[in-house]
C-alpha cells in the first residue's frame, strides 16, 4: 500500500511538473511571439509604413521629404536609394527652375527687342513714305518746271518771231519813208523847175 501511495504521489508530482513545464513552455512561446512581433513592428513594419508615406508625399510633389533610415538593412538600403532619387529630383527641379527663369528673362528681352524693332520698322516706313511723297512732289514740280520752261521757250520763240517780223516791218517802213522822201525831193525839184519856168 505504501508503494501504491508513493506511486500515486509520484504521478501527482509528475502531473504537476508536466503542467508547470507546459505553462512555462506556453509562456516562453507567447513571450517569444510577442518579442518577434514587437521586433517585426519596430524594424520592418513601422519603417516600411514610414517609407511608403514618404514615397506618397514625394509622388504628390513634396520633394522636401526627409526619410529616416531605420529598420532592417534592406529597408535602410531602400531608404538610401529613395533619398538619392529625391535628391536627383531636387537637382533636376532646380535646373528646370533656373532654365525657366532664364527662358522668361530671354523672352522678356526678345519681346523688348521685337517691340523696339517694330518701332524702328514703323519709323523707317514713315520715313520711306515721306521720301516717296517728297520724290512724287519733286517729280510733279519737275514736270511743272519742264512745262513752264517749254512755255517760256515757246514764248521766247514767238517773241523772236515777232521781233523779226517787227524788224521786217520797220525796214519796210524805213524803205517806204526813204521812197517817200525821194518822191518828195523829186516833187520839190519839179516844183522848183515849175517855179523857174513861171
């Protein structure tokens, strides 16, 4: 009976030990799972969420995103690559911005030059029109002067003809007067002779 009692007590102790070992084993597994989930959250899930949020901000145009390089080596490498990419984007945006400013300045200068050139062309066109008007007026004046010269030449020719005709009339008149004087002399001689005869 004592052996049976000892065996019963031994079974109870073994059962209690098994229960204790089982409880310790379950507790250690639970603690291990908790630590594993905590480490995954800290070194994988949380950095991955931060990285995804940073990528979304960058995709929306915010290039001032500062990415924390924490977590597993792969997450850290991915963060570093994203930082290099964002830095390249920043530089390209800066270059594009500078080029845009340069282009705007060049456009303003070109606009000013175009306006100045247009003003010069208009001024030159006005001067050309004035020169053309002056040439037309000179042409008209030259035609008028030519017409007046032709009229003066015709008048001078007519005057010369009239002077020649007048000279001819004067010569004829002088001849007539001379003939009349001869006739008067003859008549005077005849009258003298008649007086002498009477």
